[in-house]
């Protein structure tokens, strides 16, 4: 298996909690994520330390040349207690694992810097394609979040 990492950041003018909610609650992601077609919540639990974890069944349509490949996978979204972070892990076929960390840092002007780090594990044959698709999809996802949440205004 091969591994690669990509990181991108964007400033969003919305409350930190609203941004983190939009990331952790994948039900909302059909509004923002360009590949996601359907989401089913499988489980929502509060862990003993107070952190929250939500597990989902996700259906994507992934472009593959002139075709769109339907993929179904499990995603687990964890919000550690006391952190402005959402950690995600997605297990996709064939043998692709994405580990994503989203960190929010509030700035003095009301903007929140959302930094997303994606660690990708896939076969050597797929790693380049998966990285390109993840980078493009998540860049668009972050822009969609910025535009939609920023339009809601700062109402903390």
C-alpha cells in the first residue's frame, strides 16, 4: 500500500460550532460535497470521555474517465470533547482508507481558518487518482462550506 497526505485551508466567516457541525453531521454533506449522493446514519454515540462519534453509510459517484463509478463505504466522524476538531475515517473499496482531520481556529476578524489534512492509503495503482479526486472534491467542499455558511452570517 502507498500513502500520501494533502493539506488545505480556507477562511470561513461563520461560528466555529456551525462549521464543525456541518463537517461532523454528514447528513448535511450532500449540500456541500460534490461526490456524495446519499447518506445513511448508522450510529450516533457519546463516548465515555464526552466526545461524540457518528457512523454513516455513504454513497458517492466518483468520476473515472468518461464514467461515474458508484461507491458505497462507511465513514466515522468523531468530535473530540474540548477540541475544535472533527476527525473522520472512511473505508472505501478497493482497499482505500482516508483519514481526515479538520481543525478550526478563530481569528481576530471573525473569520475561522478551517484546515483539513487528509491522509490517504491506497494501492500504488490507485494512489495518484485517489489523491487527485480527494484534493479536487475537498477543495470544492471547503469552498461550498465557506459560501453557504458565510452566507448564513455570524450569529453565534
